[in-house]
């Protein structure tokens, strides 16, 4: 089946393909033109520029060699060879550049270079001949130089002309490409117009005309005044054909619905009559039920009042037991708190005992070590005695030196001065050693006092502090045991209270359930009475509405009879 979507998309697809093809051709043409322009700019224009420069340098070589020949290298005019050499080097540089960018013209460029070398050499020989031998010698080479100059200029001009022709050929190619592009654009526009016209005719015949035909049939059916037997006679393999077919199916469904409505309306009228008879009988029964439920409601209200009084008393008992249970719970929590504190006290006491024991042991070890080290002070006394003996011997030596100096007279005066200084040094050393002995004696006494005091402190820690910590540990254990016993008692008391409260709560729930059932029964009886009255009223309303339904059914039958099925 060829759908409308395909029919509509087909022209669009053709236009799209045409547009894409046109754009591809355009892009290709533009790319080729750009390539030509780029080639013309980077190669042909550059080649032409270098050819012009080459021509200029060849002429300059000839000009400078001719000038120096005419001036015969006179002072101030002897730079012709240097200038000619400069332009000759330029010629070689330019030919190398041309060969690099135009490798396909290597033969022509190499030919230029081959022609230039004899031209330049002949020119230099001619200039030297003019300078060295005058016009007679120079004129002999002038004709040879002119022939080489003509040859080099001709070949350079030919190369220039070829470069110009390359540029002109590129321009002609670009112009032809642009003309072809313009022709292609015009042809594409004409083809697009033709395809658009064909597409419009195609869509009109395949879509618009069938839609107008369907609309015409629908208008005829709308003006047929209820004739559901008419059909849309259009057979197509697309959405319009499906629309006509589905509309015909809808007509068939309408015919079936109208037939069912006619049949059911008659059945409904019969049921309405039966319903009216049943409602009349129901109304009489409802009145009897209403009287009975009013008597039942009064008895239920009295029972509910009694159960409410029982429920209030039970709630008071439950509240008292709950208070006892709460206090027991508080006692248990207090006992647990005491137990925790006792354990904490025990833990801290054990830790403090261990700390004191460690301090005792550490201090004892350090004290013993300090006492051993303090014995080194006694060595100071021994050393002091040795120093005193040395000073006594020094005094004797000084005395002997003084005696020998006195015997020597003037010659021993210097030795006498030295002996006197040694004597003073020995006396000063004796004084210092005496002070050291005094200080050493004080230090020894202080160390002895420190040892005595430390031993007393260690004995106090060992006998008193550690014993106190042990007693504190025992006390913490006793507190913990007492707290556990109190906690067990309060827990047992709380358990019994909870059991009693659970029993009371069971009784309260039973009383509440009885009261609730009584209240619900009383309320239910009242509601039944009210609903019975409401049912009575609604049954009357139902009777009225059934009459209205009967009238509506009669009207519906009358309307359906207008349709031809």
C-alpha cells in the first residue's frame, strides 16, 4: 500500500536529491576554481614576477659591463665588475627559485642558465679588452657579446611570454568554469520548477481530489436525516481509503447501537413497573423495622452507662500500679548507677595502686642508682688530698729554687722570681683545695640526708599508700555487690508490678470492649432507625425516579425510531 506520507515525501525527496547533487557540483566547481586561483597566485604570478626580475638582472649585467667598458675603469667608475657580479648572482638565485617552483620547465630554465654563463663571460672579456687595449681590442669582442646578449634576452623573453600565457590560460579556465556553473544553476532552477509543477499535479490528483470526494460524501450523509444505511463508495490503497472504510464501519456500529437501544428501552420499561411494585412492599416492612430498632437502642444505652463506670474504676487501679512500676524502675536505674560508680571506683583504685607500685619501684631503682653515683663525691676528697700533697711538694721546690737563686746572686734573680710565682700558685691551690673539701663535705652530708628522706618516703608508699588503695578496691567491690543485690530486688518488684498491671490492663480492655460494643450497639441501633427512615424516604425518591426513567426511555425510543437501520 502506497501511503499519503510516501506520496508527499516523494517530491520532497526528489527535490532534496536534486539540491544535494546541485550543491555537490557547485562545491566541486568552486573547489576547482579556488585551486586554479591558488595555482595562478602561488605559481604563475610568482613565475612571471621572477621572469621580470630575471630580465631586469640580465639587462643590468649588460649595462654595468658596458659602462665599465666605456669608462675603461677610470677612477670613480671602476665598480662595474662588482655590480655586474652582484646581478649575475641574482640571476643564478632566480633561476634556482624558478626551477624549484616549476620543475616541469627544468629544460627551459637550465637553458637560460646555460645561455647566461657564456653571455656573462663574454661581457667580462669584452670589458677587460676595452680597459686594457682600448676600442680597437674591445670592438673585436663587441659583436660576440651582442650575439650572446641577444640569445639570453630572447630565451628570457620567451620564458616571460610562456608565464603570461599560463596566467591567461588559467583565467580562461576559471571563466569557462563560472559559465558552466551559471548554466548549471539556470538548468537546476528550471528543473526544480518543472519538478514542482509535476509534484503539485501529482499531489492534487492523488491526495487533494480524493479528500474533496470524501468530504462531499460526508456532507451527503449528514443531510440524509438519520439514514445510517448510506456508505462511502471509495476504494483506495492509502489512508483516504482506510478513512472511508473505517467511517463505513462506524456507520455499521451506530446501526447496531440504535437497534440495541430500541430493544433495551422496552426491557427497561418492564423493569421499572416491577421496581415500583417492590418499593411499595419495602416501604411497609421498613416502618416495622424502625419501631423495633428504637426499643433496642434504649436498652443498649443503659448497658453502655454501666460499663463506662466500671471502666473508670479499672483505669484508676491501672494508674496506681503503673506508678508503682515506674518507681521500681527508678530504683533499679539508681541501683545500676551505684553499681557503675562502684565499678568505676574499683577500676580507678586498681589503676592508682598499680601506678603507686610502679612509682615505688621506679623511685627505688633510681634512688639506689643515685646513691651509687653519690659515692663519686668521696673520690673528690681523695683527689683533694693528692692535690694538697702536690702543693706541699711544690712549696719545697719553690723554697729550694729561692735558695739556689740567692746563691746565684744577680744571675739567679729571674729564677728567684719564678720560684716566688710557683710558691704563690701552690698556696692558691692549697686554698682552693681546702674550699673543695669543705664543699665536698657539705655535698656528702646533703646526699646522706636525701638518701634517708627518700628511704622514709618509699617506706610510707609501701606501707601506707598501697594498703589504702587495696582497701579502696575492697570497698568498691562491696558497693558493687550491694548495688547488684538492690537492682535484683527492684527488678523482681518491677516484674511483679508489670504482671499485675498486665492483668489489670486485660480487665480494662475487656471492660472497654464491652463498653465500646454497647455504645456501638446503641449507636448502631440509632443509626439503623435513622437509616430506615432514610431508606423509606429514598424508596419514595426511587419510585419518583423510576417514573422519570420510564419517561426518558419512552423519549429515547421515540428518537431512535427516527434512524433507518
